[in-house]
C-alpha cells in the first residue's frame, strides 16, 4: 500500500509515517516548512492551496491519505481565525476532495475540542458538538467539509496528543514540559479541574493504521482508556521517570489567563474503536511505560 502522510513533520504524522514504514507500506510524506528528515520521499505542501494539493496527489497517486496536518495552537487560532479555518477546514476539504478524485482512502484527524466539556460521562462519537473556541469551530467545520468532499472518509478524533517526535525521538508535549521542570527543580503546577483521555502518538498511529488495514470509515474516538486530570497524568509520569521528589502542586484552569476557552471534561468513550478492532485501547500507565 502507498500511503501519503500529510504533516509528517508533526508529532502524530511522524509516528504514522514511521510505523507505516515498519509495516511495509510505501510512505510518502509532506511538511509545511521544515523537512523532518525521514528516509523516504517528502514534499513541501501548503494544504490551503487547492491546486498544490491536487497536483501533489495526482503526482504521488497514493492508495491512502492520512491527514495529520493542522493548526493546533489553540490560542493562536483565537487570534487568527482566518488562518485557523484556512488550514483546519478549507485545507482539510482540499485533501478530501483530491483524495476522492483519485479513489484514495482518507483518514482525517480531528479533536476533542469540538465538544463543550460540560458532559459528566465520556463522549461517544454521536455526542452533539458544541465548540467553545475558534480551534474547535475550525476543526468541526473541517469534519463537515471532509464528509461532504469524500465519499467514505474515516475521521479520527484525538485528545491531548503527546509522545516522541520522530525521526529524532525527542520527548514532546506535556511529558517534556513536566520532565524538564522536574529536572530543574521547579514547581510543577497542574490542573485538577480538567479531565482528558490522552492520545499517545505511537499508540494512536498504530490504531489509525489498524483501522485503515481493516477498511473502516466513519467517526472514531482514538485515545487511551484512562480518563484523568493533568495532575494525575503528571503523577504517573513522574513515577515512571523516577522523579519522586519533584514538587507537583494542584492548580485550576482559572489560574491561567489564556485567549481561548478550554473545555473542562472531554474524556472519550473508546468503545466503538475497541469493538471494531476486537481489542482494548491501552491505559495511560501502559502508554507511559512504552513512552519511557
């Protein structure tokens, strides 16, 4: 199978490209500005250009397109909504339409931020979206445009993505920040009033490829089975790293002034993907053991 990984310079895209290559797929990647240095063909691409997207897909002729490209800076989206919608909505549509035109399978990645966070139980795939910030609005618009532009897309919603950036293997995201503060002896304030089901990049990439190989389409929530606060996440991480003497303190989302509103509870119900693949999603503890 020939797979085009759009945004392979990102955390998730790099993991998808690496694991797809390990599984024997022919992988072609794209990056926005900096070539990540994979040992495979890689093309610079601006997905906001419909012509550039169509030209690249016609040139590379993939069997499947996995879109990991997005503007994920939540506060940056709030201050530049036009750019957010250009990338997260219109760019996603360009890829979906071009993939459908060459009969390529499409996997498009979305986010838990399409929900308002007011639910007391985990969100299933058919929960009603209600984004509270520009980022969530742009990603929800992207989902809808993708469904209109492609005959049978697979939309994978992710939550709080973290892991190792590839190909260099450096720790990225939340674990990097916690580890670095622990190493320097700084206080580590973490929220106790937010709940998430973290998506470990390597495990998420494997699940996306499993769904691709199984010929699935539709919407799936892809995350760990563990619904935790960032504080609980930090506790597990520090135990795994071995920083038992780190200064972890409880904090609230209201302690931080940010441009964009964050939802308080976006834990996912992962029953659908587990039933589809006939296996459980990993727990946060299992993912951290793998990460470290």
